[in-house]
C-alpha cells in the first residue's frame, strides 16, 4: 500500500467515525476504535478503553445529539488532524464550538482521539445556544 493510500485510509476512517456519531450509529463508530483507545479533551481527565464505549453509548439517547462541521482534515500516515466545529445538542439547546483534533491510528483503528478546544469558546457556544433555545422559537 502506498503512503498516499494510507493517508486516504486514515482520513476516511476519521470521517467515517464522525459520520457514525452524527447519525447515532454508536456501534459502527465503536468498531473504528482500537481496544486501547485514549480520548483526551482539554483539561479534562483522559477516558480509556471500554470507558470510551460506555460514554459514547450513554450519549446515544434521543435528547442528545452530535454533529461536526469539518473545516479541514489532513493526514501524515497514521496521524490525522482536524479543524472543525462541534455541535452538541441537549434537548433544545445546541452548543457550537471550535475544536482542533489529533487522531492516531493503529492497525487501521483510532487509538488516540485528542481534542483541543477553548473553554471560553465553549461557554460562548452555551450562551448563544441558550439564547437561541429561549428566544429563537417561532
């Protein structure tokens, strides 16, 4: 397999992971994760292994939702970088915020999912989302 094919495969895996999360296909998303997955988020405790599956399954409810607008995605071998806007939905509240993600793949599966975001930007998303949930009905 050429390096170009590997890069495409890495990018495709990450895109498929996000697509599965967006449509609520958690089982399909979990198939793309390595058993030794580590999920890191800015200033939050790391989530590892089966605990990642538990968290993602717990969010798979009608009152919760997830979407990601992928602005840029690039790979160098098994490392994939994303520049995106994540949208979290809790009932009528939609929180949009910028995220830079680093993914590392091993054996074609995601072993590291490291999201970097600004708490200030996240809180701004909460305020805007709350405003829209309360006042933008119609």
